[in-house]
């Protein structure tokens, strides 16, 4: 076969120069493993990009999508409907928090976030509180790459190249404190009081100008930061006190990553809006969405000043292939007991991850659910270089690792077993012993 010219494809979030000099090509995938184009088996330590929760090529999902494409390849979502989108919304209402029963569909997490921010603004305006327009995010937050998402997000590189972003945005302080919370399992002990930073922002701008606060319940892309104990509950209280919407960005936490349908369930805190994507379809067809509490939906329907209550939507909102993949994924999670598997294995997962403490360069390890972040000391003047080399060496040894800065982030498919967990961290340890 004629090898492809690698130049034409502009790869996302990738050093194109480095990759094209030394490509890592994936040919196929099944269950916990990829096969590289040179025929090697590679364990998926990251569920792709935190999305292939049911494992690769799950027969139920493959069958559902195959059937869907043969039956209804596309249906417009504006002014027309199809059963899949309604059925999926019914199913999500059953597993999402009690008051979150209305769902808007997108194609990605980024679009879910931008949709949620727009819904928050439109909702306040609709109820006669049109001055509530400010959006509050958090330092180190990741909410995708749309202009809304990077504006409320707090990762410098994702913001600094793209101009002045949305105006009227402010950020709370991040919760990372390795001196006090180093080598943590689950929620961290210290940092509850950082929720009060929202009060500082309210005092500065006045609540009458603030629409919503958005946070990841567990910050993922910045390098796995579980929240401090009680922090999310306190954010909820402050939002309630000031009539501010609380948005949980659950793009990585929903659909079993913490052993529950949502992180809201895991932490027992109910937000007003939840954004989700990834595990919804187990990554098989792109899809995301926004779940809103009844009061938001009802207010918009009762008070909208035009027949169309929300002037927002995508050509592919509720795409039939995506809804088929999502329904089959939700079935697979239940029938194969995948969330239970996470709960049964999360202690062993944490034990194996924390066994890497003491290896050279390892400065912190953080675990929660089926997630682990292993932080490495940065090489002087070259933040991220060491973890990047670990990622490349792990690929050679048959393990896919995700890196963000100098943190190795692990989030395997929820079908992983005990031996595979051991293998994953043993391989990582081997690599860490070799990478200088
Ligand atoms: C918390 C969070 N929000 C939003 C996104 C963006 O999702 P997508 O890449 O599907 O646009 C991500 C992606 O990793 C995420 O982790």
C-alpha cells in the first residue's frame, strides 16, 4: 500500500513537526487494546481521550450504529424529530440528578460548554434578570476550545494565542495545593475554604451581574485535580445564596469514570446544568449535550418572547447514529456492570498507582475513581518534556499514556481488570525508571 504523505493533515493539540518525524499510527482497536500499524498490541491506558468507556468495538454499540445507519442515516433536528433523540433524553433523565430532566444535544464537549453558557444567559434574560451576564470559571479549568470554553477556562496556553476572548468573565482560584494535599486518594483534605473565592468575586461584581459559575467536579485536563472535601457543596451554597447558576462540566466525569452516572451523584451535589460528551457514546460517534434542571427549561418555555424558545442548535444535534451509539452505550454500562467494576476496582487502582511513589522524578500522585494523575518534576526550562518522553517510551512498550504538562493522566476503559491495572502501572514504572 502507498504510504500516506503526512503533511496534509494538520493534527489537533499535537506537535506536528515531532509526530511527523516519528509517527505513532493506530490501525485497529478491540476491548482494552489498540493495534499499532506495525502490528504491536498497545494497552489503552486513557480510553482514547477519556471517552471509550465501554472499551473498543463493544459488540452492542457496533451493532446499534450499523443498524442505525441502515435505517435512518440523518434526520434534521430543527422542526423535525426522531425517536432516538427523545428516547435518549428519557434515559438520561433517569440516571442524571433528580431535577435535571431536559437535554440539549451537541457534537462535542466544547459545544456542550458553549451551549450551556448561552442557555444560562438566555435563561436569566428570559426571567427579567438580563443584567446577570458575567460568567465565572476557575484557574486551570478546561472547558473545551470554543470561545466560550476558553474564556471561562483557565489553561494559559489555550487562551493566550486567541485575542481578548469573551468579556465579562472572571476566575476563581484553582484548588491545587501539593504541599498540603500531596499523594492523595479521593477528595483532598485541604482547600475547602477556596470556595469562598466565589464570595470575593460576587463582592467585586455584585451578584446582580453574575449569570453562572462553571467548574469541572474533578479537573482533568490540567492534570487530574480531585476537589477538596466539601468544596463543591460550598460552591452550591454560595450560588444558591446569590441566585447564580452552578454548571458542572462533566465531559470526563459522567458515565462511570467515578463509578456513578455523574460526578454530581458521586459528590452528592446537584448543579443546575450539567455538560457531558465523551462516555455518552463511548467515543464511537461524536456527541455531547447539556442537561438542565426543570426550572430552567420551564422558564424558557413559559416566557420566551418568540416561538423558538432558544435560538441555538447544530445541524447534527441529536444525530441518529449518535443517539443509537449513546443508547447502546448506556445499555452496555448497565448490562456489563461497568460502573460496579469501577467501584470494585478503584481501591486496587489507587494502590497500584500509589506504588509508584518513590520513583525518581515522581513528585505527586492523585487518584479518584478510575483516574490517576502522576506528576513528574519538570526538566529545567522544559516543562512537559519529561512526560512527553514518557509517553513516547510507553508507546514503544505497548501502553498508551496521556500527558498534560508534566502529568501522566490515566483513565482506562471501565472494562479494565485487576491484572491489566497491574500491568498498566508496572509498564509505567518500567518506563519511568528509564526516562531521565
Ligand atoms: C471538562 C471538559 N470539558 C470540555 C471538553 C471538550 O470536549 P471536546 O474535546 O469533545 O470538545 C473536555 C475535553 O477533554 C473536557 O475534559
